[in-house]
């Protein structure tokens, strides 16, 4: 059973940026919904509501949709027209191919004064004698019934013999309701019998022969048939095919119960099919065996070439990656003895003919062909120095003797020194200015500063109450 959930309505409200409070139109057709709910609270602004081709048995929970103008409930299981009095703005109602047999329930639409179009094609009430005359006379606001416009003369003729038409319609309704009661009882018995059959059914057993064979007459035909079935049980798959053929070829009346039964049967078949198609998790691909042997693998089925560049003492792998594939879908892993490339999750692995240096390897992608080029230097190749930088002379300034210098040289690691000619030393002696070069060391911070009488301006009078400036 499918319910009307908030997530379902939001997914159907993509045109409204997934907002449901201001939604004016929503389509919930072909969702196997069996009940209308929540829409009158979540979507008060609805003007158009599509609910066709579901399994809805009743019209309910739409009375608060004051702005609803079009309601489509075609191909459902509705038997009575009801609960639409609150839809004040309703202009069009589509109940095509339902099970409306109570034609008198059309009178509930008198309160929908703006109703202009009504569709009841394919309902049992359409076969009633005087059906169109009764609807036209009952709903004077209608302009069109079942796609046919109602003329003024037709409305006058329908209103003249309304009482007689109403009497005939009531008789046909009673007969229809009697048949519906019988159909419901038959459907209930059939469902109970199917439940018992499912409980008794066993794999490989068709259910056609009695298990108590010993209690039957030895020479009876029934006993012989049961003996044969016991010795040669039916194939479950063949028996299932027979039941499937019997289900679809057995004639039945078109009722809400039969439609619901067909839907559930299809749903069970679909679930069984999906269950049979469930893919078992694949075992992880073996890339390296337990004894450490690396395997060659080409899951993406790409063309490649593996060559050796003698001039540069390297191994080159050219892998024909798809031209328009994004580079972020490629992952490269180079090891000393093999190279592995992951292309969209599929592994390409090749064993190298010689040991390489992974840290010095490079990977490049062609912008024209999309090929991936791996250049891997050989580990036994000659290491060439392309540029040599002379080391600056080391200058050591030490007050120790030569013996202590040698000892320190052996104990401490060598370090580069900056050029002494470019070094700028900080003169700590001149940080604080003194009055003369022959002045002694700086006094403590708590000592009084020297008198500043020489620097006083003319007319300066020293006040003893003011502390001296530091």
C-alpha cells in the first residue's frame, strides 16, 4: 500500500522549487495510492489535482481545498460521489472508469455551484435507464456531461419528467446494490480460500492429491491418480506457470475487488522478479596472489603498449583511455614491479619487465587523444647530475684552541654559515645613547637619571613638587 507522504508530494513539486505550502498543481497519478490524505492540510492553495490511475476507493480529505478547480479521479475504485461540498471553486470533476453505481449520489454536487463539467463514462450508473436525464435535471449548473454539451432544450425536457426518472433510477440502484453485496461476499470467500491454499501448498506439491492415500480404496481411480502424482511430483516451475495462466484466463466480473486482486498479483510477481534478480556481491578481484605473485589484469579492456626507452633508461606505458572521460575518474598507482590504473572503478594492472622508481615516475594525459602516458625510470639506470652547486666556505669563529676545535668538529654536525662580509651585526653598546663614549656601564633601572639642567630652556623654573621625567 502506497501512502501520500510529504516526500512524495515534494518530489512531484519540482516545478514549484519543492515547496508544497504554495503548490497550485500536483500530479499523483499512477502511484498505486489507496487513500487520499494530508493534501487538504499541506496544500491549501491547490487548484489542479491529478489522482487518476490509482486504487482510491473513496473521495475524502479534500473538503478544505477551497481553491480546487479541477479534480481528476479517473481509473480508481470509487463507488459513491461524496465529500466534495467544501470544494467551493470546483469546476471540473473527472470520474471516468470508476465503479459509481449509486447515481443518486450525484445530488451531493448541487452545492458546487461553479461545477461546469462532469465525466462519468465507464461507470455502472451510465448503463442505467434515464442516466443522462437524471444528471442533467439534478445539476442545473452543468454545461457539459461526458464530453457532450448540454443544450437548453435538453435541460427543459429532463426537468419535465424528473420524478418518473428518479423512481426508475432508485429501482436500478437497489438491484445494483444487491449484486454488489453478492460480489463482495464471493470475493471474500475466494480470498479466504486462496489464503488456505497458500498455507497448505508446499514446494513440489501441486495440492491436487490427498495425502491420506492409505485410507482410500485400493483399486479406485482416485487412488491410482494420487499414486501417480505421488511417484511423479510436478515441477514447481511448471505448476507456477499453470497457476499464472489460470489466473489471467479465468473470466471474472470487473469489480473493485478484482482490480485490486490483479494489482496485488502483479505486485507479487514484480517483487519475486526483483528478488530473483538481486545480484550477489561479487568476490573481490584477486590482484596479487597469496604467494606474492602480481597478476596482469585489464578489466576496462583498453588498448595499451609497454615499451622501454633505452636513451632515458625508463619504461613507458601508453594506455588508450577514453578521450572524453574526466581525468578525475582515473587513479594511478606505480609500484617497483607493477603499475595499476583504475579507470571508472575498473582495474588495469600490468607487470613491469624491470624494477622502476615510483617516486620519479610521471603520468601525463593527452589533450587530443585522451591517452594516459606513464614514464617510469628504471631503478638500475645511471643517475646523472644535471647541475652542481658549489658549497660556500664554512667560517667558524671560536675562542677555543685547535684541539678543542677538532674535537668539536668531530662531535657536532656541519652547518652552513652565511657570508661574513654580508652579515650585519647589531651593536648592542649603542642601543641606549650615552653622554660620552667614556661613560661607564648602564645603571640599574631603579637609579635616578642624570640631571637635565643643561638641556632646560630659558625661563624654566623647576617645581620640587613635580617628579622628574625619566
